[in-house]
C-alpha cells in the first residue's frame, strides 16, 4: 500500500517502528531534531535488546538480512527529506503544542497519509494542523513495536473511514492485529493501561506493597504477561508523566493527575528501564533495588 515510510521522532518508539517497517522490506526515512537521537536510535536497532544483532544470535535473521534492514533506514535532521514518503508516522514527545507544530511543518512538505503514534492526544485536534484531515489518523504502536502485535487505529472526526479500513487490512498482512477506536482522550488502550499504572504507583506511594509484589499480583492473579510497574519502566517514566499531564490537560479530570512519586522519580533522573532508555538512572525497580518480577518468575521456572 505504501512505498516509503517516514518516521518523525526517532526515540524509543520511532526507532522501534522504523525497525519493524525496515524488517518488512520498506524504505524508511527517520527524522529527529537531535542528531544524538538519530545515532542512539540506529544503535538500538543494531545492538539493542530487540535489535537485529539479537535476532541474528537467535538464528531468526541472517547477517546479510540484518545489514539490509539497517541499509533501508535513512536518517536526517531535515523534515524536507520526508518529501518522497507516502506514509508518515509521528513519534515526538507527548506534547500537544509540539505535535501541532510538527504536523504543520510536515503537512507543508509532503502529501503523505499522516499519522500520530500519540498515546492520548485528540486525533481530531492534531488533524487541525494538516492540509487534509481526511488523510490523518492515529496509529498507536506498542512497545516493543517490532514484536507487539497490537496497533490501535484512531479515527478523528474527519478521518476517511475507508482509508482506516485499508490501513487495517495492510497492517494485518504485515502480521499486526489492528483495532479501530473513535477519537477520545487515551483512546481504549491508554485509558485502561494508565489507570492501572496510576493505582500501582499510588500503592507504592502509600507503602502498601513492593514493586515486585504489585507486579506478581497482576501477573499471577490476573494472568498479565507483565505487571503495571514493570510496564511503566519499559514505557519510560518521563513519557508516562507526559501522558498523565496530557490526559489531565485534555479532560480536567483529577483522576488523571500524575502521582507525586512519579513526578519525583522523573525529577531525580529515573526515566525508566536503562536497557531501553539510554541515559536513565533506572526505573522504579532500580530505585527500589529489586529484581524485576518477570526475571524472578523466570528464574523460579514459573514463567
Ligand atoms: N514509550 C512507549 O512505550 C510508548 C508507547 C506507545 C506510544 N508512545 C508515544 O510515542 C511518542 C514518542 O514516545 P517515546 O517513548 O518514543 O519518546 P522518546 O522521548 O523516546 O522520543 C521522542 C523523540 O522525539 C524527538 N523530537 C522532539 N521534538 C522533535 C521535533 N520537533 N522534531 C523531530 N523530533 C523531535 C526527540 O529528540 C526524541 O528523540 C509519544 O507520543 C508517546 O506517548 C510511547
């Protein structure tokens, strides 16, 4: 359906999404305003926890295919390099004004279908910044995007419904499982995931249980593959905080006010799991000095 995929914002999600499409054989143009982010992104695609080197080591990809994947991704600090792209996926920080500014700029450069990987921001609001809102939708990937099957497609008020169906069919062919939801703060996934994440951090704040015990409660009690504390560490605590702030800003509902402990951890440099957030002091698990629940259960042979 598309030939060249543009990625704007080459951080945690942008680099994972770029890797996914390059592995599917697509040419990718990745743009970030920071040169350092482009270097880190390529490094994580090569050598990261979900990168191609790991796939080669596991025998899931040949060395020559790994090289081809890398060669399909072109990086740039210039939006003008997106000109040839027919699909652009934006993955900059979760900030309404920043995303509006980015879309205004991209829309003046290319005629691609424009999408946002936003976790919470109104798709209708973001579409107000582009030339053709009927060709604008939410395309919400999950972390790690190379592996997670789910893609949440979000229809704004003016999004062409037929286009959403076509994109759904295309993603299905690429092995993803898309769901379609109407535009509403936090859509379906963030609205549910964030409220669980908030209660988990409030429980820590109140000293009710340790991170490990809270996660084991949800993993063994409710069959979750990963508990809410470990999920927050993987998402990135800074990104989680921005999502709470945006949800609160959009809904004015105190239910979305960020928990104090989360604000303090981010202020102190705890930005999430250091294996996926380079430069972070750690996540909640590092702050509490505990072994991650998933590692413990694996070590005990339970999961
Ligand atoms: N982290 C997750 O697990 C996750 C999951 C799903 C969706 N999301 C959403 O994806 C988006 C990105 O999140 P992330 O975790 O990858 O954040 P991140 O902080 O890892 O990366 C954001 C990147 O955007 C770049 N950037 C900032 N301003 C820019 C600009 N004007 N032009 C180009 N690049 C710019 C930054 O340099 C940075 O590299 C957010 O909207 C977030 O809500 C995150």
